[in-house]
């Protein structure tokens, strides 16, 4: 349901400037403006909030870099819209703020008219689009054949079928995408085709364009007759597809190839969680380490948004999970057990593992991974009475 009133917190260390700005911003339609004084020693502004507002206008304190780092720890889908007021002539800080997902940056002392205009735009957008803002989960192989497509497909299916979440699955491998094979689905509208027409697509049309699996999962994949070359997919249209999808679904899972180009860089930049899939070998460790370096240092993706998944993990391997974490210098590592037979058979017949082998160890691992990404637990199994009389739920 569309919100009728949005809460705006003005947060900072100076009570005087907060009260002054609050008075100047009163009267914005559909917005309740409140001020929140934050102690000077507090460097985690969002952590200090006891309630979650819709919008925060934060005046940075004496340690803006630390505050900005703490803002990046909270996934985008769990954050309010954030505007920052900070020091002038600090272009590095401004750039980091925008890369961290901050909506806008105002130079101190902020012009109340500029802040008011920005708030009106956001309030209008939120009232028109509703409160849904789906989480974007991006999966990529650290090395070819690691299993990212299979894991992304099954995690998306579990989110929909087991966790009861409105979920979409996008195949962004525009040349060799194979997501549809995991569901025995044949594309009626392809990913590239929808992106091409996205300027004329609204929420109703987007939902209609997507292939539907019996679980309720919505899928955009490719035709075997279609191939898109690098440079043919406009970055701006991909951004528009993501924006629409966030308003239509609570979870969006995107499978991308191991490639860095402007389009995929945009997808990575938009991601709330980026999942890098590897296996237990020296070659996989080398490539994973290199990719983590690129993501952290060159693309400024914070560790809180990164997750490494070790596929086909075996405790009998010479590389333990603890040793992998130490070698990668990265602690957010999740292991999926090796179950070649069930995985191969389910893929060959186009049936997700939750349907093909619901009690297998690999399926339980994938359910736990879906729970980790969404923060939602699986629905409890129904008892006999509930199954016989579903209207009693």
C-alpha cells in the first residue's frame, strides 16, 4: 500500500543547526520532519537510530570518512534514503558518498531551498512507487565452471518457493546464458529484448514479459537463437530495468558472466549483495583473490556486500575453510557441499533441486544460503490438519 506520510530525520551533532534547518523545511507535503541530535563520539549514525525513518538528512561530524564507512555496512535495501551535508572542497569524500549509495551531497552550510527541493522529489517518487525496494543479489563465477548459474537459479527458486518471497531471476550472460535450462523454460521475451524496449515498459508490462515458473518465480533468460555483442546493451537501459524490478519484486537475483564492461559494472555497482562462486583449487583461489581485489579497491564495493561461496566443498580437501579465509584475507565465506549426482540429474531434466532432491545436503545448504541473503527463515512445514484444511492458515 502506498505510504501517505514519510518520516524525515535531520541528524547531526549541532542541535542549533538541526532546529534551524527543521524550521526551514517544515511544510513539505506528505513529510514529517524531525531532528535527531547525535553525540559527537558516535561514528555510526544509522546504528544510533532507534527507529527507521524513510529519509535521513545527515550532517557529517569531525570524522566523515568513518561515518561514511559505517553507512556502507548497511545493505541498500535496509537503508533509508540518505542525503549528506559535509565539508566543501572534498571531492574524494563526495565521490565516495555517491558510490556508497547516498542520494545527494550538500556542502555545509546547506541551502535549505536545495534540500527542500531534493526532499520533495524523493517524497514524490516514494509515494508514486510505493514502499517496495527489492534487494539485488548478483552472482558471478570466480573461475569458469564454478557453478554460479546453478547456485543463482536454485537460490532464486528457493526464495520464491520455500521462503515465500516475490522473486525475479535475470540471466545477464547475453551470449551463452543458460538459466532457462535449470527450469526447462523457453523464453517468450528475452533479457536483451526487454532491455531494448525498457523505455516503453511499465510495471504491468515487465511482469507480463517474464517467463513464469510453477513456483511463482519470474525469469528473464535468452533464446538459443539470440546473441548480443559487447556494446549493444545500453547501460542506461539496464539501470532502468533494475529500477523497475526493485519496485516489482522483493528479491532480484542476477547471474552475470565473468566479465567487466560498463553494463556489468553498473549491475555490480547497484548490487546489495555480490556473490563470488569458487571451488577448492589453487587456480580458483588465485582468481578469487584477484577478483576480490578488483571489487574492493577498483570498484569500491565494501566487504559487507561481498560473499564468497565455495561450491562442491569437501572437508577431505587439502584446503580447509579456515585456510581459504586466511589465504583470501576475507571472512565472509560460505561452503556448499559436493553432490555431483543430484546436481547433474536435476540440471539435465530442468528441475530445481528443491523439487528434485528436497532433503539432500546440497539443497539444505542452498536454503541456508537463501536465508542468509534475505534475512528470512523458511516457512514451517504444515501439519496434517493445515494440509487438509488450508483455509485455516
